[in-house]
C-alpha cells in the first residue's frame, strides 16, 4: 500500500482490554467494537474508510490469483529443497512466497525416507493395538472429517520426532522464519534459527475414503486478537489510522501475549503452519486449500466494524471455536481459495499463520492421503512457556496440553525416548 503522509495529532483514545476471557462476551464485543471505531475516528478516518483501503488492495490480489488460476497457472509457489540448502532460491521465488504466504518444498525429504516413516508409523500404532483401543475423535473440529480415524492422536513416534529434529527440517524452518521481521524497537521477538519442536498429530486417510473435509478457517486466535493488549499492539496499524503501514510479516507483540483457552487453540506462535507428505497426493483428492493473501488478515480484523454486522458479533468469531471464514461475511476472500499442486511423499507444504485455509471434501479417494503436521514455531517467550508442558508430555508419553487429553502413548514402550534426542531436539524442548 502507498505510504500516507504523517500528520501530528493528539494521542488516540486507549482501548479496553481483557487479558482473560471476558465473563460477558456479548458486552465485551460491544465495548471493543465501539472503542475501535472511536480510536479510528480520532485518527481522522472512519472505520469504513480504513476498511476500503484494505478491500481495494485485497481485491486486486484476489483478481490476480483468480486470473492465474483460470489461465491454468500454478498459484502456489514451489521451491526445491536443494535450492534452499544451497542458498540459491531466486529473488523472484522469494518475492512470490512473500506475496502468497504459502509454499511447497519439493524433495524436502527423500521419497523413500518419507514412505519408510509412513510404514514405521503404521507399525508403531499396530504394535500398540491403537485401533483396538481407539475411542473416537477427541475434538469436535477434526471429528467432523468423517473417516475413522483420519487424524491419529499420536505425537511421540520415532518417525515424527526424527523429522522434527532433523537438520533438513531446521533448514526449511529457518528459511521461512527469515521472511518475518523478528526484531524491532530493541526487542528480538523470536529466534529465527531455533524451533520449539511443536508436537502435533498425523493424518492417514486410506484409499476409498469419503471425507467431509474441513471448512475454511484460520488459527492465530479468536476474540483475543481484538481484546488483549499484545494483539491490539500487533494490529496497531489497523486501528490508529495508519493502515497503509500494516505488515502481516511483522512479529512485534505476537510472541508475548496470552491467548484465550479453548479446545482448538494453539498455545505456540507459528510463523508457518505446515505438514510433510508421507504419501503421494493428487491435487483433486481432498487436499489443503488456502486464500494465499497474508494481508487478508487486515480485512478479517476490520470487517466486524462495518455497519452491517450486529454490535455483539465479530462475524461469527467466538471463543472455544476456530476463527471462521464464510461466504456470509468474507465472500471476496473466498474467491481466491486455491488448492495445493500435486505432491509426492517427502514434499512439505507450508502456509503463513494468518492464511484462511481448509481441506476439500473427497469421495472415494484415490490413493493414500498421509501427512505429519510439523510447523515452524520459532523460539520465543510464548513458545518457551509452552515448551515446559511439552517436556512433561514427552517424558510421560502424554498428549500435549494443546490437544485433547487422550494419552494413548503413555504405556507404549517403543515411543521416542529422551536418549534419542539430538542437539536440535534438546534445544527445541528447552533442555539447553
């Protein structure tokens, strides 16, 4: 966006904030919306004018993406792992990644290695009678996909941990972290070269599956994005009349504040969400889709302030549910929803933490659809705090505290052990 002239003005009115979930949510929503509108107005602009700036920018990007898709061009950036390792990623590829906020890394791991990991995970769960003891989905969100099970609540298999602590994973995570502004105002908001090894689950979807997919949503938080002081500072340019300066790649304040608890929350700060393919997957077989516009977060944050949204509603965002993106409130954004290209086992897929994303439904799936979820979650105060609970879960084989308390692996003797940690693994768990 073009820069706007800086005009000296009186201090803007402060915002109310709730560092814990408000007891009266509708009243808190009414208060924060009125305060945000008043703060924007004190800057000399209206909420509608500020939103219009963002809408024009986003509309141009939506048009570019839909036109590329109609021409049959690939929308998702694709970079070879070998180029990342050699430091030879072109300026053009970097610029596209920054603009789209998503990436497929070809050959992140060797295909044979990924297929071995897939077989190892099967052996791991079968040797521990997981299917005989499986109690059904532990949460309502992933429970909606329909196949049983599709998301395995497994965290500590040797395959997952070896991938998390591998040099190849660390190299890609550091490359992706480097797109973020991680220092400002004398503060290092995160360490781009150190990951926190955020433990997540695996997905195994067999051939022939009918799956309902996952609706479009995003994961950085819910009402806390408007209501806590740290996030109010993170999104400061949206609410102080300087919307042209908003940068979706600026980590300032994102790694410091609290997040309202909920069964679908992520306690960690992730620069990118990601998964590593454990099977070949065709692009029309129920795969990940994103709205590849990092700046669309500004649209999502400002949209509830328009006059057509009830005063006690944030376009459907509330606590203890994922942040929804819908045709009712954000139809423009969803025009740009675009799926990944074909991937092979060993490729990895990444998307900026603010991107709207979902998983397409599939009927009678051809081939397997297997992934292990590994994000880029760099070391920072927020992730350091969460690492303490991760260490406890790792030591006991428990489900990490961000996830349903299912704890299948506690008695599994062949889970990954502390003695198997390498230096990156120990650092990622905060052990040194």
